[in-house]
C-alpha cells in the first residue's frame, strides 16, 4: 500500500496569560526585591524616575517587539528579528549576547535569593546561591513539567504580595522624603536607570517563545505591552512608597529593603511574608533563565550559527541537556566573579543594545520589503515610539561605567569573530543589512497549500485499529494525529529536528499501523505528527486547523479521582469545538448489532445519527432503547413509543427496532441490553456546565459493560455565548419562582 503523506506541526500551547506571565515573571522577579536599595543609594528619591524612565523605554520597545513578533512569530525572539533585519553577522552578536545577558540575570537572581534566605536561616551566602543554582539545573535537566507551569502561579502570587505591600506602605508615606528629588544630580538618575535596566530583561525572554503562542496576532501584542506596563506600574509604585516611607537614607538602602520595611510595619510576620515573595521572585527569575536556556542557542543552530551538539536533546528526558548544563554551570561560576551591582550593570548593558536594535529594526522594515514579513499589528504612533526607545536607550549606555561598556564591546567582537570562524558562508540569512536597505532581498516562491473529517488522536497501538475502524465507518476522511509531548525546557523545533535526525526514538509504529489499516475505498487519509507541550492542547488545535467534524478518542477510566480536571479526555471535552466520540473497549471485526440508548436529548440524537452511519458501512442492525420508570403514567409512555416508532421509520438503509424498558435503574437497563449487542452508543446527557465532563451514567455504564461502549458528546465549550445563556437561564428561573410566590 502506498505510503501516507505525513504532516508535521508545532503546537501553540501558550495563551495570553502564559505569555504575559513569562515576560512579567522574569521582569518582576529579582530586580524589585534587590535593586531599590542600590537605586536609592545612587540617586535618592530620583530612583523613582529611574524606574519610570526604564519602564517607558521598555514599553516603547514592547510595542516594537509586538510588531516584529506578529510578522515573524518564530522561536528566537530578539535574535531572530535582528538577524532577519540586519543579517547573520549581527544576528550572531545578538544571539550570544542575549543568551549571556539572560545568564547574568539568572546569577543576579541567585544572589538575591541567597540574601533573602538569610532572613530564615543564616547560611553562607554563596553556598545558598550555588546550591540553589545546581538544584534548578538538575530539575530542568530532567525536564520536570512543573518548572514551567509554576511560573504562572508564581506571577499571580507575586503581584498580589506586591500590591498588598504598596497598599499598606502607602498609608505611612511622608511627603517630605521626596525632596530634594535629585540630591546627587540629574546624571545620577540616568546612571541608576542603567543599573536597574536588567529588571526589564524579561521582554526578550517572552519574545523567544513567540513560536508557541496561540493566536499570535492578538496575544503577542497584548502580552508584550501588558507585561511592560504592569511591571512599570508596580516598579514605580513600590519605589514611591519605599522612598516615601524611609527617605533617601536608612532602611531603603539595605540589601533586603522590602522585607525590612514590612518588618517595621507588620513585625516578624510582615518580614517573612515579603521574604517568601522575594524567594519566589528570585527563584522564578533564575528558573526562567535556565528554562529558556535553549531558546537563543537553538535559534542560532537552526541558522547554522551554533553547533547542533549544543541543542541536542536527551534521549530519556527529552530536554536540551547540553544547553541547560552549560547555562546552569556558567550561572553558578559567575557567582564568584562579580558582585550584585556589577551583575546588574553587565546584564543591563547588553539589554540596552538589544532594545536599540529592535526599535531600529521596525523602522527599517517599515521602509523596506522583507519577503514573508507581514505583521498583523502595526504601531499607530510610528516612528515616534521607536525614536523614543532608541534615543532613551542610547543615553543610558555611556553612564553604565567602564566594565559594562567593555563587556558590550567584547561581545560585539566575539559575535563577529564567531560568525567569521563558524558561520560565514553557511549561516542564514545569506543577505545582510545593506541588501535589505537596497531592497535586494529576493522573494521566495511559496507554493499555495492546498466530506466528513474525523480526527483520531493515537497514543496506544493496542487501541489504534479500533479507533481507525470506528472513524472509517462514520467519516469519509481520516486524519490520524500522533502528538509528541515536549518538556517545557525544550523548544518544539529542537524535538522536530531530532525527529528527522533520528536522534531520539519516536513512535513511528503508529504511522506504520495507520498505513497497514485497510481503509474503505474512496476515503482519504492523512497522518499528522504534532510537537506540543500539551497533548490536549494539540488535539484541540489540530481539530480546529483541519476543521474536523468529529474527534474519535480512546477513553479509559481515570486512575485518579473521577472527573478530575487535567486529564487529556476532560481537557478536550471542555474546550473542543468539535463533537467527540469516546470508545471504551475493542470493536469486533464484524459489527452485526448496534444498540443506541436514546433519551431524546441532543447528544443521544447525535449518537443515533452516528449509529446510522456505522450501520450503513458495516451492514449492522440498529436497536433503539429508551428507559423509563415503571411509575411513569401511560400518557408519557405512549408519547415516547410514538417518538421511537418515528425514529425507526426514518432508518431506511438497515433493519432497525426499538424497545421501551421500564426499569428503576437506567444503568442496569442499558448494561443488560448491551450484552446482546456488539456496540452500545450512549449520548452523554450530563449538563453543559457540570463539573463532571462525562456524566455519571456514561461513566458507570462504560466501567461495568463487558461489551464496547461509545460515548457521544457534542461540543459546548464555555464561551461568552454559553455564559450569557447560563445567566439568562438563572434569571428566568428566579423570575418564575418569584412570580409563583406572588401568585400564592
């Protein structure tokens, strides 16, 4: 049999909040808990302006990044945008520099973590920092899923803690502490802005995951801009209350200023409360640096600017272990080379250069044509936003000091040298900045991409043929989906590359079984390999991309609490826009008798329609049963019998019959009837908004049946429309109840 064409796709599992949390979590991490003391010591009350100026430059750059990201939503973030605008040579400079700046910030966070740890137990500072770094290295090396998902939770907790701190401290502010605003001169404000600029490094990290963001044209701009704005508001708010509470001298100039102020306001409880928040923040920042350690090296490797060894993934843990090892080890080593202020300056210096180039890139791409670059978001204030971002950033550089400037120059020459030694002649893009400025970049010819569709997610070879048989019988086109789940630490495209290079073993047996399956003549078939951080997200996303009419899945009773959220089946049932058929058990080679449990509700109607298609394909007979209580009045029984007679009359392609069963237990009645049939179809009758995504009856029947069961559920995900429906339903119910009470 001819080989089936395989489609490969990368899953987009990050929504708005996840993307927002990545940027916000990195920016609002260590900086605000550690840097206020340094900032006020250098600039006095003017440190408030320093954080505001840094925030405004970041917001301007976030707008530019939003435009670039919607035009080039690929892994690599700032590296990718700059390399595609200015060529591979400058791209290598930014790639290496961005990666190292991220490492500097991770090291900075480890020191901050160790400083705040002293509040709980006085251990040697560098021991705590180094041990924390090695623990995070081990966690990410092994690919613990929680290391990525915890970022969202940490961000929420941090924002709540900081909001409470601002609210409480604002009540104790002394207006006299804000004057003079510039005790050390205006220059100190600009210098301090450069010192604290490492706090805004998270924007580059958020851009690095653009390839994995759902609906990028909407979510990327919102997430980038919201991250920059929220962080700026919190930073300025915190600096204002900190300076207003303690003045330019005293508590605010300590290494742990927020915890010390909280201790004065709320005693030991307040100090520990803030210290816990600081530990979460610094831990989140350091973890984020390692978690994203493969982003920039991978993007460079994809462009032949970095050896593939660097982004090779572990055969067991499926993480970019080499990138994680190098990143983690360098982070720990830097602890012993620089103090905390030097780390802030070094990390901030290259971040400033990146911001300058990102804003320049938008101006260039507005004036010149880059094939394939069609941003869905465009800055309405162009070019004023970009000019502000460029000028503001350039003003900061000279005030950072000799070491940061030397570091920046060294990284520029190192990047150029690396390109000349390793990437020249083979790196992409092949054009440079001057080619783009002269509009000499060639346009590539892109070929246009080119029934009842059934999507079959496969994860078990023992169940594959049953699902394919079912899908082939109810549809005319089968799309087999195999999802390769990727740890959060690993870029999706890294695993895709390893898939092609045969560096890891990925279940090709699924495709082989799919090719061997004797599909009905005339039916189409396609095999999709999807790489995603979430299996359920991939199933939902691919169903939407293919615009399928039905999802057929294997279903097994949860090993955990029934109806537990987080199960793949429940996640798909909650969010899918396509009807779903869940198969429990194995279908016989020849289906002769199909039983349909019918109650007149929407899902049982859908189940009956699927039974008709199955019968037409297999030649099976259909038996429809309805179960009523023996206590039901005769009029209601006659009404149901009439309805069943009408259903049987409309089935013309196969023989059919019906039975009205009088039983107190619907479950027992269906189970008893199912013993005489080859397949039982149940339309799930659980309510739309019940926590049980599969109804109790369906669960019990599937659990106890000795024959295969197919549970059918039409999709009704919670949406604006469905929520409106729910609100109207309850308003109507309350109104009816009140009216009846008045009538009494």
